[in-house]
C-alpha cells in the first residue's frame, strides 16, 4: 500500500487543497514522502504542487514536507564545534531576474571572514548561473559525498553540497517540475534542506509571500538563527 493511502489517497489530498484547506503537518509529510518514494504519478504530482501554490503553502505544510525531504536525503556530519558556527547562504531562485549568482559570492566573503560555510545549491534556475555552475568553473569538485564536504568545511572553511547528490529522491518529481515550468514548493524546500545541521541560514526568496511560512519551517529543523530575505526589485 502506498503511504498516501494513510491520508485517504491523492484525490482526497488534492480536493482538500483545491477547496482552500491547509493540510496538517503530518499529512503534508505523508504526501511528500509518497512523492519521494516514487509512489505518485506525474499527473498526481502536478496537481498536488499546483494546488499547493494556488492556495499558498502554509507553515505547517512546509514543516511536514521539509521533514520528509530531510528524512530522504543524504547527510553531512560536521564536527560539533564546526556545526555550532556553520552557516548556509542560499536562495530559492525563480525570480526571473537573470542576475549573477549572489549567494555564492556572499558565501565566499563570509568564509573569507572566518565563518564556516556549508553551502547547499544546484545549477542555475532563473539566474545566469547557479552555485554549482560557478564553483565548477572555478575548478571545484562539486559532487563530493558527505565526508568530502565535511572535510572541506573543516579544513578549508567552506564546502558545497550539490543538491542532486544529496537529494536523489527529487528525481521522481524532476520531469513533472520541468514540464510545469513554474516555481513550485520544491523551490522552497530545496534551500531549506541542507544535508548538514548548520546553525545559521540566510535564505533569499523571490516571492516574499512565502517568507513567513519558510521561517517557521527553518525553525522546525533546529536552526538557531535565520534570515529569510527579499530584496527590492524582486531579488
């Protein structure tokens, strides 16, 4: 039996969203778990993420889905003394600004100032280049495993978690996301799902309406302090 049957099946979940009702954190976690296990058809994934976006993702929904994503992801085990100071600087993308990759430049500056950075990211979404594109062009090995990333953060002061390496279960939603062609809840979840237990986060959002819900979700994963920011002009 698919895990989604525990909450009445996809038709029940999608009907609830279409009617404007929020899912509980537990139900949202079950739905996302089903997607990440490959238990959902492309049409079901599409209906689910579009209904969520049309309604607006609640804090409880993001918390539940983030728990599912982290539960299915790889892990970066940072030493306690490093994790207590480590930060991730990341963005949701999707702002259609075609700007340069701001989060990577900011991460390099922060790491240069002596703060451990465990950067989580991917290739370009809406910018001219993503974190992975920038670091790859600089000759950085972008596909390290958890042990390799931890070594980089500990010894060099900065490491990079390439999202496809640590979140392989996202592949089940990949084709649907590509066909839809608009930002979905996955654009919000990815930046919050750093495989390491960093203590600090700065998350840039293209859509400010998502900021408050994201703050609650980030808090639920034990981050000590976080900024969720949106710049004037849409950045």
